[in-house]
């Protein structure tokens, strides 16, 4: 019988094929034994040799990838793996345990892993929390060489659906991608390595599907919808036919949409918007420009910090930020100040443990408390502004005082730089991220001190609805079309326009074709999204009239229930632009379907 599961769609497309279930790479069985004094040096040498063998394996994988552009991110991940191999918490700690506790290398390595797991367990940030999977994979590779065990090659038939508990980039890129139709994993999120590799390979992927490997058998027919996050095992004939048609439509649509990257972002009746990109690393900029972005609407500065073993100094930051500004010129770059907390800098800063870091000392709160860290970053950004157009964006603003204090601090730093003879732009626009309900409530005051407003829909929806979208038990409650969310966006836009400043949306809502009409209708001026979605978003923009979008937005903002809003909104989309539903994986729209379906998935 047909069985459906719900996960997180992380790479678009629809895959149909037979299931190949990969073996769960759990930590290997480790024997524990004590060493004699005469055996210690030999055991250390054995451990070091295993490290070198794994390093050699990663270097070869990286070499095999060559200079293929889609795999830049994968090569960065392999560099991360090699960094883990030499990290003191793993390398030195294991050697010290072998020597001091006189235990075998495998046992010492597992003990080191346990200590690292304790540190990661205290981190709330999704991206950082998932990095412990990198350590697990590296440890398993070391154990494999310590045991002198080689991996058996997985035999695939054309159109295989890869089902696994987790997939590392190293495992994934060794699979013959031409034979793969899609990936499904039990673990992972939108920032997981499976997502990155699947996007590079342009294959559909769904992650976070709990216990899927226990429910599917090798050879089962499986449908993977990377658009909606749905996985269907043993589909009935009607379902199979529906998804084959949807797959054909999607592939045809992808071929048609590429040329839209270079067309103006405007509606049929000439209403123009600015479409920009969300960026994490400098290396992404060439693809951002290729996709037709009109600048960087959100540059997440914390990712450069996470690549460093120590806090970067001003000169290093200045060089990096300047490189970004020059590369995107003549378009603007919007640097979001550090959106990290003290728990992410545990090796450099002494912070106490927090019960709930997501609601604790992070983002602007952290920066205003640790002004030495903030000072270094702001000075570097100010200095980089002479190379092009720079905007500054302040995250997690919850009070008017935070804006005032930041602006006063910025003026102090400008005076410092002037005295020291450094040049910087005379006017750098300062924006405020609207991510919490208190910012919306105080938006009249916020708009008086800001040059632009940027709505971070991901956090705004979570904080407003009090749900964690990465928690599979409540993920179905994460609803961008919730009436409270729509009213908040409307209020922010209206106040921003009254103050004469632009309003942008930089959350996932801006990158979902399905929500473009309502955002445009609510009056949003700019959108910042994942660069790969820009051609699609431009095509959607160029398919409807601004006045029609305004009427649609006005109608649904006046409604009080999610069910009423979704029924009206999706029926309107069916009439206006059916391809929006195809590309979004929402061709099947039934009242209450998502909620009931989620219950079924949890039951399964």
C-alpha cells in the first residue's frame, strides 16, 4: 500500500525510481584494552598513520573533483574534514589519552569524540549543531583505517533513489550520480551537507525523514518530491501518473526559466522590484552575478568567523570585506553584523551556559555586550566602504535603544578612523532586521532611525507562532500565510513607506515562488534570496499584474484563519499562474491537507 512521509525539501525536483538503502554508518565496534609502557609509542604511531591515510583519501577526492564549479562547496567541506583531522580537540587529545591513560587508539579516539559531542550538544544554531556530523564521519574514517577495513562499493541501477540515515559529501560524490534519481536521509536540515551536494548535482533531495530506512525495502518504488518535502513509498497508479506529469512539467519549466535571470524584475504592468541574493561566503559571488542578482541583500558575516580558529583581527576582516565589495560592484552589498552568540565562540570567550541560547545573548545583544568584537567588525566594514556600495544590517533588534546605542557606537568609530587617517564612505545606510514581534510593535520608532527595513521571515514566523520549524513534531505549524504573519508584514511595509524608506524580505519566503504574489501585493520593495532561485522568482514576477497582487493581498489580510487564507490564495494562483504551483510542489491543494497529512506521517 502507498505510504507517505514528510521531510524537508532541500533540493528541488522530482525523482522516481527504485530504493537503494545504504548501510547505516554507526560508530564501529571498538574494543577497549590497556597498553604496556612498551606499546604506547607504537600505538601513537598507528593512530598517526591512520590520520595520514584519511587525509590522503580526502585530498584524492578533492583532486578528483577538479575545477568543476558546482563542487566548490563540496571542496570546502573536504577542507573542513582535513581541518578536523588536525584539530587539537581530536588529534592531540587522542594522542594524550593514549599516552596518559595507556589505552588503545580506537578507545582514545571515541573518548575524544564524546568530549566534542558534549560541546556541540550545547549549541542551538542549526548550522553549527549539524557540524558534529562532520566529526562523526571523520572519526569513522579513522576507525576504518585503524581496523584496515575497506568499504564495499554500492551497486546501483539507473534511476536509484538513495535512502540513508545520513550522507557525507565524501560518500555522496563517490556514488555514480548519473544513476541516481534522488536522495532521502533521516537526518539533516536545510543547511546539511546532503542539501549542498544534492544542489550541486542538481538532484532532488529530502532530509529529516524519520525512520525512512526502516520503512522502505531495497527495490521498492519511491517518489521523492524535493519541492514539497514529500516521500511516497509504493505509490498507487494514480499517484504515480500524477507525479510523472509533475516531473515532466518541472523539467520543462527549468529549461524555460534560465534566461529570465537577465531580464528586469518587474510585473506585467511595469511595477519594478529589486531582487538580490543571500550570501554566506565570498566564493558564491560569481554564481550570484550569473543568476542576475542586483546585489547582495544579506551577507552573513558570521560564516567567515566560523572558518577561523581564532577571532579574526581588523586587517583580516578588512581584506575579506573589501574583496566582497569589489567583487559585487557596482551593485551594493548588505553586511549583516554578527548573528552569533557567546556559545559559538566558546574557545575564545568565557561565557556561562545558557538554558535557551536562541533567546539569550546573541546577535546585536552579544555585539553590544562584547564591544571589542563588535568594534573590530564595524571598523573593518567602514573601511571596506571606500571600494563600493556598502549597507549595514543589524540583526535581532527587539528595542529602540539597541538601534540608538549601535548608531552612537558607529559614530565613535568613525571619529576614531578619521583621527587615524583611514578613509570610509560618508554615508553608509543602516538597516534594521525585523525578526521579533516587539520590533513590529515598535516599527514607527524603528523606521525613524533606519535607512531601510529588512524582514527576516524565518525567525519572525518562528517567534510569532512560538514553533521550531526544524522540529518534525511541530513543523506543520510553520505557516508563512498565517494571518498574524501577513498582518505584521503589511504593518512594516506601510510604516516603512510612510517614512520614505525601502522594505525588503530576506527570509525563505522571498525565495519561494508561491509567496511572491502576496509579498509584491503587500508592497515589499526588495527581495533577497538564494541565488539559484532568482531566475524562477523573476519569471513569476513577470507573470502577473501588480494591481491584481494588491487586491489579492488586501483580500487575504482581512481573513482570520489559515484555512480560509490558503483556500482563497491557492485558488487564485491556479487561475493566474499554474506554474507557480508546479514549481512550488503545491499542485495538490486541499483544505486542511497539510495538517492531517502531518498527523498521518507522525503515525507512520
